[in-house]
């Protein structure tokens, strides 16, 4: 179900944002395609629980929230969605990496 979630949700993008069907001004179409693509990536990260590294529940919630904000065709929601996505990515980058067995962590 997680792998197919984008296939179930993406058709609703077309209903809410006809620019994804290449209807409208070229700048509106470009913005819709860009934010839609980022939204699908954020949706996959939220559902799978992995972006740069394994995501915590907070990061997954941020990724899912940003995905749904990026789906909405408004400029304000796109900006908020990008900020929420950057916060989620920032949390992943700032969280210390766990040592692997190859780096000297005890096995078992």
C-alpha cells in the first residue's frame, strides 16, 4: 500500500490543480509541476520513513504535512510546505548518526 499511495493520491492533484494537465500560463504550469514533484517525494519520504536516513515520527509527520501542503495549488501553501520540508530535512541532517558495526559499534 505504501508503494502505491502516490498512485492513489496523484489523480487528486489534477482535480485541485489543472495546471498539472498543462492548462494555463507556462509559469503556473512550471510551478505546479515543480511543487507537485517535490510533494510526491515528500509523500514517499513520509510514508516510507526514510529521506536522507531513517526518519523519526516527527520527521515523518513533517514530510507528510509538507506533501499535502505542496499538493494544494496556492502560493502560500506551497511556501509553507517548502518551509516544513526544509525543517524536516534539517532535523535529519542535525541528528547524529548511529555508529555502524563497521565503524566500531558493538555487534549484537
